[in-house]
């Protein structure tokens, strides 16, 4: 497998090799059907089994009780920026948002565009979104919106705020299934699959049943959470192939890695390795405040943009891909999602040491 690079792409991102191999192996004949998964009916028993399995595995991995529904939608996390306020706001109540980066800013924009009473109750914009702010929780809010991991700025909520009766609505696109957390404070969790969960084209939505009671009946059919919940995500044709790959990734987390605690432990090790190296020298500089650092996206700068360009290009030539920071902020970013191995992170740290030595760093 020497042709496979160490992939630090931010999303779509690395997938477990065993998953890709199974996809390849089953591509022409899915489980003895004589057809590929791309060619079978979404109403067939074979596909329903895939869907059921993906839902059951998500439930087990996250420890969700029967009050939660696991749904598979299309439209990316970006459609959820709109659907969440459309479905879950309550008449006469404000919706509270935290602004911790570009994706949170987009979520706020969509809610405001709908004319909702949006309050930005906490923000880290004053310091270029390099930290996670304190949040004052007001029991009057219909919900509190968080972005659990800020993919672009490399920050992450390490602890979720205690919100009392206010449900948390959370964009977990870039850290879902990467660590253990108590799901019961969450009324809605959504995540585009293409970072930790599978390919692009499918969005996982986890919704608590009481939230479904809020859904206005006059919303267009495809924009109502109830449409997906009442029809087991089969109201219309779902993105079958993407759901199938997600199911394989979920199976990999559960059976090969050993569950959420096991994957969290590896993710911790990977992040620690990188951050400890960053803290041990002065050539590279981590951009997120130490107490807010993401275990999924490690953002850093070099002494100047020219060196950053050279670093990214030399790294790519050495088989370490996807290290360019987001175009809106520049710099470098190593996305070390679930499927990125410890071996890949070790290779990156070794490369960083070498590069620094050659370019006059310590
Ligand atoms: C935290 C977060 N939210 C939302 C998005 C947008 O997701 P999508 O492209 O699935 O709409 C991204 C994409 O990178 C993201 O990282």
C-alpha cells in the first residue's frame, strides 16, 4: 500500500484502509446480490439492513437511549444551519448562538435570515476565534447552538456547558464519534459525514423525540425533521452509497478499534504528540489557545508565509498531504480525524523536526 499517502485533509478526509478495501471487494457483488450497492433499491432488504445497522451502531457507540432518532439526510451540515432554526425555534422565545468561527457564523446568518430572534450569547471573534468562550445560559432560550469543533481555527469545546432545561443544538461535523460525551443534554446533533464518519453526501442527524414536537406542520416536506423520523430516512431515495460507507466506518470504530473510549484514547495520543512537539520548540507556533485546542484539527504557523508554502510543498512531496490551512486564514493545519493513524502523526512530527532543522529552526 505504498502508494497511499499520509492524508491530513480537512474533509473529505482519510477513511480507514480496511473500509476502502471492503468497499472495493464488494463493489461488483454486494453480499451475494450480483449487484453493486450503487445499483440496488433503497427499499430492498439488503439496503434496509445497512441502514438499520448504521443506526444501531450509532446508538450503541454514543450510548443513545430510545428517545433519540438517528437520521440520514442530504444537503450537508450547511442545510442544517437552516433546518435547525426552521424546525426547532419556539414562538416568542429567542434562539441563542455561540460564535466560535466561520461555520458558527454561517449558522447564525441562516437563523437570522429566517427572521428568528437570534442572540449571540458568546463569541471569540475578538481574538480571531482562537479560543472557546464562556457561555451564559439563559433558561428562556429555545435552544443553545454550539459548534463542538471549529475545523478552521483548530479549537474545540472540551466540556459542554451545563444548560439546565435548554437543549443544546450542536454542529459536530468535525468531531462526531471522536470522543465520549453525555448526549442527553443535546436536543439535536448534526454532522456532515465527510470528516469522521464517511464520504460526503450524507449528514447524520440525531434528534431527541421531544424536539420533533416543535416541528411546524406547514414547513415544506423535505425540510421537516419529522419527514425523515417518520419514514426511517426513507421518505425519498437516501444517499445509499454514502450511508453504506458510514456503516462500514461505524463497524470499524465498534469492532476493530473497540468503541468510543478506545478511539478517544488514540485521538488523545495523536493530538498530544503533535501539541507536545509544538510546545517544545519555537519554529512552529500553534494558533489556538492551549485550553481550547482541538484534538481533530491542529493549526499552526511557521515564521513566514513563504516558509509555510515551502513546508506544505515539501511535505506533500514526502507523502504527507492536506496540510494547507483553510484559505480564509492561511497557515498550516493537520486534520487528524479518527481514520488518521498514530503512524501518520509520528511521520508528520518527524518531518516537522527535519524541516525545522534544515530551515534554521530548533
Ligand atoms: C464544523 C463544520 N460545520 C459545517 C461545515 C460545512 O459542512 P458541509 O460542507 O457538509 O455543508 C463544515 C465543513 O467543513 C465544518 O467543518
